[in-house]
């Protein structure tokens, strides 16, 4: 479900115009169309391009990589002809999980679209904020991130067709039909490029990543306080996505997901076919928030089912984005095991644990 975190929106505090009456479009059943749907959908309220993955250098050091761009239509000053009117806002997060450091290196950006400072392309994948960018270059994604403590210059090459989530790309997020998003994933992206951490020289890295692209006008039921999400690139070439929306009692308000096996066959899960079972928690020394950083994912597949144990690359993968989108959450690189045997790698996202998430 990934993603994501339009809470607070601090840039709106500087807006001088009153909120305009905006009729955001609903998510209606339709087929996704590419390459158009790789691009931005500015009429919708929120949108994100979310890449998470594992890379390693020549010395076999593993790193988790996260690059995320968010777009928001806040409904502010839409009738204002000024180029400075904040009709579209863009945010970005980037993070590197390095076990040698023991915590995330992360940075963030925020800007209003336009004036050559930030923009999201509507015809194909292409979004930038200053010198941060994610762009389609001949069917591959290129990410360039110049962060405070690291620099990333990598390409993500698709090896499989996009995986439409939900019903042909319409993914329910709650009991009401309107609580839905357009959502597809691109698992098993092949990663090549360079990573520089601190003052050290840049090193060549390779690996595997996962892209989620999602857009909606309402994605979260008012009864929900947050969600758990995972995307796992399986070792046999398959992929697993699963999420649950949690209610105020910690129970499951809604759930969903999909599994694509090594042959390319796809199964979409009903809400009662998925269970997230916490195995171990970790408490942040900075925020005091406790997260279930080890999680079992129990999926009812026919035959046999699928039970994966997710274990983090390191415990401290908490991301504090209060300077941009206003949230604190845990987004971590995890290994997936089945009966003690390594089955894949991916990411686990945990939101709404410190306080209810509000979108």
C-alpha cells in the first residue's frame, strides 16, 4: 500500500489564499495504460513513486536503498493565476540503510511545482525537486540523489511486466468502495550504479529493487490509524506484496495483496487471506515509538499457503520526515525466510505506531 505520508504538509502554512472548493476525482474501475500511467495524475489529491531495494558493493557490503517522490494537490489557490500559487506540491525522501552505521542516513526535499524548481511529468515517469530526480530514460528508471550524507546515482531496469494490484490496478484500502487507489508495482528491478556515503569515494553497487506507483484522492478510512506493508522480491523470481490497515484497537480494518510466482501467474488476496503476525519489537531511542520490526506474513495460497518470516537488515530504520511530509515511520530493508531458509529480500513499512496517521 505503500505510501503514503501526506500528514502535516508544512508548506501549506505559508499559503496566503483560502482553500478552494476542489472536486477531486474518484478512483473508478479501469485498466492501466502505459506509458501514460507511469506519469503524474495531477487531478488526484495524492500520488507517489516509491522505490525500495537492496544493493551491495564489491566488498559484499549490503545496503538498503529508498527513493520516494510524493505529489500533492492541496486544493489551495487553484484560481490564482500566479506562478507562485501552490497548486501542486512535491516532496521527496531518500534513505540508505548501512549496518556499519547502525541507523538510517536520510534526507528530504519539499517544493511547490513550477518555476523550474520542481515538476512531475504527466506523459511518463519523470519527477524532480532541484537536483533530486527520478526519470524514465529509455524504459529504465534513473535516480540521482545528492543528499546531506550520501549521494546516489543509479538505474533501475525492469525485468518483468508491471504488476497491477487489486482489481486490474484498482486497490481497495477499506470497506467502502471509494476507499481505493490506482496502484501497480514493478518488482525485480535490476539495479546498477554508484553510492557515495559521507566523504568516502563512490563505489559501484548492484542489486534488486521494487517500485510502487500509487495515486488516489482518498486512500485511508477514518477508522484506520496506520498500515503495515511489505514488498518482497522472491529468490525464485516471483514477488509478494501484502498490506493491512490497522484500526484503533490494533485489529485489521482491511487487508490485501498479490503474489506473482516464478511462472508469472498472479493471485490477488481477499482481506481474510492475509495475516501479519508480530514476532519482535524494537523501541526507538529518539522517539520512544515501538515497532514490530520482525513480522511473519501468513498468506493463504492454494495449495499449501505461504508463511514468510521478515527480519530486518538492522533494527534502527526509523525515518523522521517531520520537515517535509510531517510523519515519523519505520521503513526498513528486510530478509524473508521460509522455514528458516532464505526466500527473498524486500522492504517492510510500519506507519501509525507513534500516533494515528492522518492523510
